C-alpha cells in the first residue's frame, strides 16, 4: 500500500521503518519540512515529503503527532483526498506532560473523536496503547505463543479492517474494539494501555475498562510517567 506518515517521533518513526521493511511505499512528513527527513528517508527506504503531500500519499495516512499540534495542521489538509483513504490516529492526550489543557477533552470528548473533528475526517484509533520499544521489538509471526495483541477502534468498519491488516503484518494479533466511540477503552491508564497483552488478555482488559474512571486513568498514568522521568533525570 501507499502510506503517508505525518510525525516521525517514537511511534511514527517506528511505524515508518516497519512498514517500509514490509514493502509498503511510505512517505514521511513533519512540521519542519522534508529537508529535515532526507537522511531518515534514505535509511529506511521511504520518501520525505511535505505534510500536504503525506495526506495525499495514497491508501493510508497515519497521524502520529502530539494532541496540541493537531489544530496547527492546515485546516484543508484533507480537501480533495478521497473518502476511501484511511486515517489512523496514534495520539494520546497528556495535558500535564506535554499538551497543555484542551477544553473539549477535559469536558469529556474522546481523544480521537476530537482529532476527527479537527481533521473533518473519520479516523481509526491505533498504535496508541503500545510503547515504541515494544512496537519495534515484539512483533512476531501469526500463531506465535504469547503474541502481543493491539486493539483498533474506529469508523467506518472497512477502515478498521485496513488498520487490523497492518497490525497483523507488523507482527501483532489484531483485536477489533469496535467503533470510535469505544476508543476510550484503550486511552492512557486503562487496563488495555501499554501492557503488551496477548489477544485474550487484551479483550478482557478492554471489557474491564470503567468509563467513570477516564479522568482518573489519565491522571494516574501521567503521575506514573512523571515519576519515571524524574527518576531517570536523577
């Protein structure tokens, strides 16, 4: 497939490398321009392009940028892009650690629902509940014992199917978590977040998530990460 990736940080860069290795035609973009990505593109066999070009790369667009950067994207980024192009959002909202306060999310709008509203396009939530190291190192062939699973939530169903296929190709058991309205079950701090579970365990974790605890989940996760960063700095 032809895949555009906007954002080449820990997750976006890992996906770019992995998908290019699988033979997909990958175009990468960031906010600083294609000149800053030429070395990475040459190393992994991708093409460095502008953000607008990445959105028009072909079959799939992966958005892997901080939530605070989403409103800074061109408002007409997807103007003229066919509705068949699947948009995958890998992001999470971290108000204290990175993004600052986004009122709509504080009021209860789901992370990727908000992203879809900003883009004016349906999105699929994926790759947000795994750390880059695991994404890079823990892929395994289908049927491998203990194969790590990842969940996908999004609209429409045919877009989910494309994302599920990519997950499997990258070495992870795909779990269909349903519509984007269900994406809260894999947001930061939930039982399904960044635990490298197998498929059966991940399905149980998604079912165990409590919608009344969403704010608590996020706060606890941020406090945990903040402690890890503080310890690393000391």
